[in-house]
């Protein structure tokens, strides 16, 4: 069963039963919890689309058996382009985060990172990783990518923190495996995954060996506890009417959890880095690079531009010059972001381990301009919609026997469009632009400073200076 159906995914998850706290309570049935419903719908969709041949690959580990792209390493540039296009499509279908790209990027990053440690140190991480991946492919596991540590005092290194658990680290080891302690923050989709894939959050240095650790554990491993993050307006989903959630099926984004690793035992066969500080960089930067080229942003932006264009139409201003210009700006920004993603894949390079690495210049550009333009796009969307976006009465008022008729009458835009439809599109935009998605686009896969550091290291600025010297006829500077 290398590709599960959505129902098989649900059945498989029932066996995992991770320990998840939601708003102060231990959740009894994750599959029925209203706050996880949008995430679950997106996850099911990722399984459903994987049954289309164009979103499948042939496993190199399972004798060519068809598998979904979610567990297929990027062996070629086309593999990377496929993932970008799959993500754009799912961004369009959900208008939200569909959660599986993190694990997918982690798999490709660790394919090459484990290979490099083994080459340098004679370890057997790559072999172990491939064995784990074989199981992930055979069982079509959903995998959470857990990189971000809680980090405590950002001005201090992991081994200088007052509390040593601010970064996930090894607290014990024996012949069977290691014991890890710490917490990973903001982990997307984590409550609904089969496996948690952990890598260091940053490059580790000598004396930080215990923090240079990568491993996988099943989501129900002893000592793993999730605490669900809150997002604005999340409790609207607990109301009887759901129109005010804006995106009833897929929500404002995925869910994220704070994952506690309370002395979790990891057998050696699931450990993929343990103490080799000089190799932590490979895991960190390769994952970040893949994750910065993702196509979901363009897909979600497509829905934002579409919704904003509809809002303008419903307001009777579809042909107004400045509104058409603002919509054009949004379209250009979306396509420019997508172009950077595609460039990152097309100009990637082959790694001796067999995977393709994405081009760090264009992944940095994509992430960096995306993180700024998202606010410009949101600004244009808000400007075009007007204040009703945040002052509109609720669905309950619309349906109310007394005041419903007033809401219906006074919130009408153009005569041909129902008030309810106008309210729905405003709610969609409210939900998309005032929830977690912009922050995710801004800081997910690392803060903007990280991309600046990468581009400064990769682009040959000294050569560019030389070009300028020649053109300006500077002889000795
Ligand atoms: C919706 C969402 C989903 C996410 N999903 C995932 C996921 O699935 N998996 C995962 O691993 N992570 C995930 N992340 C985490 C994301 O990668 C981090 O938020 C990001 O790396 C920034 O880390 P931080 O939030 O701790 O902010 P910080 O690291 O605290 O950054 C805040 C600011 O401080 C600056 N700063 C921090 N430390 C230093 C320093 N030492 N020197 C100078 N400046 C510094 C940064 O540049 C930035 O400007 C997600 C985040 C969000 C918002």
C-alpha cells in the first residue's frame, strides 16, 4: 500500500493517537476535533491528489513501486519543479497551508546530509536514513519537519543557555539508542502526522555535540507531547454557523504545535546525526533552501488576487483604474515569486548522493521578496475591500429574524450580487490576511536575515566590484 487513500490515512492515524493538548485540554479524538478539521481536510487532499499519476514517482527504494511525491527525494530538477507545481496547485485548492511540504523538504535535505557525514566520518547514517525512508514510502507516512527550537535567550549559544533544554539535545545514550530532551516550536501539521523528523535549528559548534542531533520518532513515542498553537478567531470554528471562518473547508492556515520531547528514547536505527557538529550546517541550510523555494505561496496568492478582484466587482469598482493597477501589482508579485521558485529548481545542482540541491540564490530571493510582498499584497487587498473587512456583522446577524433584513439590505454592493456572497468574499479575505499565513510567509523557513546571509555568501560580490572597477576605469583602489 504505497499510496493511501484519504480514508486509509484516517484509519492509519487512529492507530497513532498522539498526545495533543488543545486549549488546555487533552484531546480525546483528534479526527473529530473542530479546531483540527481544516488541517485534516488539507491532509486528506494531499492523499487524494497523490492518486493522480502526474503527482506520483517511482520509488528507488521499493523496486520502482509508485509512491506519492511527499516521500520522494528530489533526484532531478524536474522532481523539484514537480513539487513546486504540486504545491501551487494545492495552494490554489485550499487557499491555505496543506502541511506536508516540510517533511518532504526534510527528506531530500537529509538524503544528501547523511551521505556527506558518512563520506567524511565513516558513519552509517545514510544507510539508516534510507531504511527509515523505505518504511516511510511503503506506509505512505505523513512526516512533520521539526527544526525550530524554542531557543530561549537568542543572544546566547545553545550550550550557554541558563536552561540547557532550550535546544533539543541528547541527555543520555547507551548501546540501544539515545534519549533526547527539549521542545520544537511552531511545527506545522504535527498533530496529524505519523512521524516527527527532527533536525538541529542552527549550525552547531564544538562543545555543542549533544545539540547536533537528528532523528525520527513515531508521533506517539513515549514522552512526546503536543500543545496546539492559537490563531486569531480560531473559536469561530466552534460556532454553529461557519461562514465567519471565511474558508470553511481549509481554514486560515494549518495548525502548529509546540512539541515537547520529555526524555524520548530514540533507537540508533532512527538517529541520523549525533555529535558531528560540523555537519549540522548541511542539514540546516539544505532544508531551509528547499523550503524557501516552495510553490504554495504563489498558489495561495492566486486565491487572494481572485478574492480581491471579486470584492472589487461586488463593490462596483471592477473597472476603476487604480484598482486594476493594484490587482496587476498583485499578479506581478505572485508570478515573480513563482519565477524565483522555478529558477531555484532549474538552476539547482546535482549532489554526489544522487539528489538535486536547489539554487540558494533564487530560494533566498523567493523567500525574501515573498516575505515583504505579502504585506504589500495584503495592503492592496485591504485598500480595495474597505473597512467592512473588519466591521462586518456576523453570520448570526445575517440569519437573525429581526435584524437579518437590515444586514441583507445595508451590506448590499452591486445589485446583481447577493449580500451573502459579498459577505463571504470579505470573510475569505479577512481570514486569509489576518491569520497566521502572512507571518508564516514572513518567518517560515527562517527570518529574512538568514536569506541575506546566504546570498552574501553565495553571490560573487568581489567579481561584481571588479566589473565596476573596469567600467569606471579605476586602476588602484
Ligand atoms: C505558521 C508557521 C509555521 C511554521 N512551521 C514550521 C515547521 O513546520 N517546522 C519548523 O521547524 N519550523 C516552523 N516554523 C518556524 C519558523 O521557521 C521560525 O518561526 C523562524 O525560523 C524564526 O524563528 P523564531 O520564530 O524563533 O524567531 P526568532 O529566531 O526569535 O527571530 C526573530 C527575530 O530575531 C532575529 N534573531 C534571532 N536570533 C538572532 C541572533 N542570534 N542574532 C541576531 N538576530 C537574531 C531574527 O533574525 C528575527 O529578526 C513555522 C513558523 C510559523 C510562523
